[in-house]
C-alpha cells in the first residue's frame, strides 16, 4: 500500500494535468477516473460543487473580524467523521456546479461585499479545479488573502499545488491516536498525514503576518476540537505542535463539539465536552508556556453554528 501511495504521489507531482483521470489526491489513493464519472471515497466528480458562499462571522477573530470571512463551502470529503455537523454536504454531491471563471467571479463578489479573506472550506479534494479560479481572481484584482480551511488529511503533493496561492492555512488536527482516528473518521493514518500536512503548510507560509487591524494576512492556525473523554489526545496534539513549531503556529482550542443524531453506536462521544475537560486542556497549554492561542467561551456548543445549506 505504501509503495502504491508513493507511486501515486510521484504521478501527481509530475503530471498534474492527469490528476483527475487517476485520482490519488488524498491518502485514500482511490485511483478512480473522475473524468469518466467514477467516484472515490470522497464522492467527488470532475465538477466542482459549491454548497454555500456567504460572509461568515464565526471563525477565529483574526479570520472573521467584524466584516466577516468570505466562506465558500465545497461538497464531499475524504473523511467519514461520525460526528460531522456538515454531513448534509460532506457525504453527497449537492449545491451548485461552478466553472473556474464563475468561481473566480464569486470570490470577487465576496471581496466587494467586504470579506476579509476568501475562506475555502473543505477544498482538499477539489484543489486541481480550484487553482485556475484562484489564479484568475488574482489576475482580476482579488487583494484579500486565500484561507485554506482543511481537514489535515492531505498528501504533501496535493498541498504543493497551492504553493504561492495559499496565504493562510486553517488546519484541523483531529487526532493523535490512530485507533481513535479509525473509529471516528475511518482514517487510521490520520495522525501521520496531519503531521506531514502541517510541515508543508508551515514551509509554505512561514511566520504569521497581521495587518494594522489585527487580521491575519499570512500564516498557519491549527485547530483542535476537543472531544468528550479525549483530553489526553488533545494534550498530545498541543504538545506536538508546540514542540515542533513553537509560537510560529497559532493554536485554536475549541469546545464547540455538538453531538449529532445517529451516535448511539458511539455512546462515549454522545455528549458535550464538560467545563472541566476543556479547562484541563487549557491549563495544560498554559503550563507549556503557549501564548499564541485562541480559546472559546463557555456555551460554544450550539447547533446554531451549523450553516444553512440553502445557498443563495
């Protein structure tokens, strides 16, 4: 399997025009021909589907600001998180199919509406289709940063297509324990892939840069959503990021985990995170001397954070 992945990554980097005809974008390495309508694990085809595009006000303060982040949500996903709040779009193809020129026009519209950035949400499996739109928008006058809001489950060659285009990476780091990654997201190799992805992101973006209003213009933010009963795993992630990247990478420690219907087979996570659990994680981060971190107020676990997918 590892030999197959390495071969796929070489093919990906050397022949980007042939990516969709034998798709090995993500660690799943499905090798399906998306141009012929074949679907891999993520469910994506050769068309780029947008589920929602609007100003979004619930990201980190340096991303949303007062004006909002120009969030563009894509359908499909290479993970199968049993607790996914966006399953309405992550597990099916819906929304609106857009050509690259239409997508670049959408980016420019969000900029005109006052967006602080273009926030590409779950774009991992669509990167080859996104790149032309991102370049066209820049050529047509897009001045605000591109935020790559991703799962952490990527291959480095996949991310290298974004080199020179991505300004900010807003990356999930869900698990350090492979067993938990397998049980809840069907991805035993998630920790390994997340570490590789983070290394590539930091190499691309370097030290964080902010403008005079405190809005991030360049950099990497690692998000960790604390899950019930998983403080030890959360601590391991915080420790890893701090030991390897120090204050170069900003952490975002979240307590907004919200149980979704259908978790009866996973009773251990069929509840919200307690105040004590979240406090233990924050205390640990403080004990390490971490200064660059975003935290959430009590009561962040609400279904109101789930967007309405009736786009436009």
